[in-house]
């Protein structure tokens, strides 16, 4: 079992993530800072699950100013201009939100089923996480691309797949690398499982690693016009 200090740290970090996500949800739906791109109302709180207060800062800097309520209160017609790195970060967070939700769903499903590949739950998690991430990632990307380009459902799904497959694969490479370290190096026996808070603290770190590995891919996709700058 993990040491007590690590369990306590895990609960603190998980609590920070949940509190950050809850605050963003309150600000959007209760304080009415609704986002013009509705899918971002899911992306921001999901991102906060692993980036915690950093996501709250990003939301207040680049998310809230896009709401009509903020614009009215500040007497502006448009939000303040955002630096290019912010557009990349928003693109990565959009991809990461689909990956995060897919991973959460797949991890609990695989754990509940007791599924393994070649005797290892990790390999089953890799397959389940990736498939769920692709499905949800394309859905998330569709609701970003289709409205901006005024595409049909078929055209929107095709464009979403082109924009998201490379990005989410780069995200999962970083996450899966970290998961392998958790499984084979940090906790080789007994392995951690999704019923342990330390497991999800580790996944928070893994998603941050995935955020970093997806960054170059998003820079390339945005520059090539495959993915919309957000």
C-alpha cells in the first residue's frame, strides 16, 4: 500500500481538482458566464480536474472574458486579445478533456470487469482508454469545428477526426508512458487500482504529462489549418 503521506497528498490534490471544477461550473451556470462555444462549458471544468487552480486561472483569463455577461459588464464588444500560446493551450485542453473523460470511464469499466491483456490490466487499460478517448475526443472536436465552419454532420465528423486523432494520440502517448511507470516502476507489486486515491493522483500527473506531449502536435495542427485556433 502507498505510504500515508502519499494518500493524504493524493486526497488534497484530488480535492483541489474537484473544487476547481466546481467553481468553474458555478461561474458558468450560476453566475451566468456562459461560453459562446458551448462545448467549452464542459472542457474548462474537465481540465480543472487535473490542472486544478491553474485551470481556474486560465478560465478567468481566457474563458470568462468570452462570455456576453463579462463583455457587458466591462463595456466591450470583444474579449481581450489572447497570445498565441493561449490558443494552443485551449486546443490541447479541448483534446485533453475528451481524453480525460474517456480515461475515467474506461478505467472504471476495465477495473469492474477485471479485464486483462497478456495477464496485465495495464494493457487492457491502454486499449480501453484510447478507444474511449477517440470516441469522446471526436465528439468534443465536432462541436467545436462544425459550428465554426458551418459543416454538415458527416463533414463535421470527418474534420473532427482529422483534427483530433493526432492530438489525442500525442496526449495519450504521454499519459500511457506515465501509466507504465506507475505500473512497472513506482508500484510494481501490489499494483495500484482505480479504487485508490493515489491511482487518480498519478493519473492527474499523467494527464499533465499528456498535455505537454500534445502541445507540439497542436501547434502543428493549428499552423496547418487542420485544427481551429481557439
